[in-house]
């Protein structure tokens, strides 16, 4: 518990002999039973009257303070019954719209949370089930054994495979250049090796390149 200060010296909550509950805790329990706690669940403390205005002190002691009314500059307008009814209808409609918006936001939040939870629960299971259904070849090589396990229906020993011959290297298509191709020209399709050959290719095929319409 926190000590409170009265005057110049702090006063600590007292306990009776054989009682483990302090006076402050008893006061809090009584306020809880009476329902006099504030919104944050704390005891309502009396404010220092020295820090209050004259109006606040008068309201606490039940007195009617004489206050001066400053001119607001606005004229009071008397509303008809029809105008009052329309204002009430507009206020009711705004409250309904605000309530509908809160319900909509609440539903969207719940849907988003449920989708995240569903994705988390389904993700690992689907991934594991897909991997378990795929036939696999297992090769073991350790101190105790060297073995290979093949799924049912797969031929073993494996049939021999012929290696595919490597693709032949394509040379640059510009006359007099023996370098290998790095890319193809987007306009003519000629294999090229550098920016210089790209320029030479454009000059050689300038008549064949269509001019875009403007």
C-alpha cells in the first residue's frame, strides 16, 4: 500500500493486531461493495478545495454561486416543434449510423482474426500431408549400414541414362566478330555480344527496321 500525507508528516495505513488487512484495503473493499469506485477501480479521493475555483467549491457545498454571464454575441432562436422533431430525427439517424459502423468494424476485425487463425492451423498440416504423399528414395550411408530404399513400383536398379550433349555455343551475328552470343537484338533478333555490335547491327539493318508511327 502507498502512504498518504496529511499535513507535514506521512501517515501509514494502520493494522489491528492479528489483522492482515490495512485500513486502506478495508476502505477499498467497502467502496467496492457500495459501488462507489471510480472508472479506473480506484477510491474517489476528495480534491483540495484550495486548488478549486469558486464555482467548484460552491457546487461541492451545495451553494448557488453568483456568476456573471458574458455576452456570447449569438441570439437565441426559438425552434418550432417541427424543427425540434427534425433535429431529433437527425440525431437518432447519426446514432444509428455510428452503431452500424461499430458493428461493421467489429465484424471485419473478427473475420480477419478468424482467417489468420485458420491459415495458421491449416498451413503446416497441408504442407506435411503433401510431402508425406510424395514417393521418395532414401539413401543411408553411415557406420552401421549403407542402404537405399525405393518406393513400390519404381524399377531398381535404375535404368541407365544418357547424358544430353551440351548446346553448341552461338557466335555473334555481326560480320567479323567471333565472340559468343550474350543476348539477342529485340528489333532484328540477331545474336549479339556487346553494345558496339548492337550499334553495328542497327546500322546494317536500318532499312529493315520499321519506323514507328507518330
